[in-house]
C-alpha cells in the first residue's frame, strides 16, 4: 500500500511569489493533517481535515495560507504571497478513523522543503 | 549570537550502548503520547505510543516511560545501532481529533 506522498519535495521561490504544496494521503484515510517545521524548531500543527471539511485550522499562521481538500482526497496548501519566515519543511499526515480514546495513528509523508529567498 | 531553537539537543551514543531520550510535555489532559523517529529526507515515523493511564510500554528494543506527576516522557533504545541515528520527537495527542503537539526533538548520533 502506498504511503502518504507529497509534491514537490523541494521548492525554492522568491519572496512575494506563490507556491502550492500537494499531499496525497493514504487511500481511505478520512483525516488529513498539515504540520510544518520551521528553522529546526519543533513540528507545529497547521490544520486538520475530516474528509473535505476543515475540522481545525487553529494553527494556520495567517491569511496568506489557504488549504483545500476538494472531494476529500488529496489536499493542497497554497502560500500567497510567500514571506521569508515561511521557509521550512511542510509535512502532511493522514489517519483512518478517529476512535474515542484511541491513539489515532498518523502516517506522515516525506515533507516538502520550502525555501523563500 | 546563537538563535534559540536552531540547534537541536544532541545525544551521542556508542554503538551497542543504550540510549535514553527525554521529553517534557505540557498538557496534562493529553491521552496518548507518541515517539517519532525522523531520518534525513523522510517524514516522522511512528515508533511507539503509550496511553496516559500507563507508565511503561515496551516494544522491540524500545521502551517508553511516562511520569505524569512531572509531565515527563522518555524513550529508551536498547543496544543502539547505526540505523538508530535520527531526530527523535515526542508528541502528545492534545485533543479528541488527533491533533499532535510535538516537542523540540533530539538528534541521536550513533558512533562506531
């Protein structure tokens, strides 16, 4: 079974440009999460989709970030316009179902390394 | 000067020795705690988890200890191997929807 995939693996753009990151979760996984790791710091939560609906977007830094998951399959995260502080590694993770009191194991993709110059 | 957060704590371990990685967590209401391993160029990979009502759980060569009194989590790796070199993150499942809150990470370097 294919794991979580992300595209591109690396992106280098100039400040003010737009970048769109893509995540394909494991087939059948309802839950899709975006996280990012900035400048070697801890990995921080950005948002969570349940199928096509945004369940929690409390971690989105500002309105320059827009995430979508049309049809409840793959997701995109667009940064427009990109700023220097957006540089980092963006991870996507997916999980199947959320059971009350269960661990909800999340499977992570390899990440997209974004560099804003 | 050095910027806070740019340099991960590093644990240097000789091959064959045991490793202990420590983590402090913040949310006493978290119900699951997880250890992830991240190798260069890859995403975090699940190692082991522990439910909040347990204080110890063992896996293959790994043991996780949970001390809720002081909000402390540790990962013990037995007979550390070169393939164990990676960044290790602790994470807590901080809400019922699975949102993870990660610690800063520890770089483990295994020397021959």
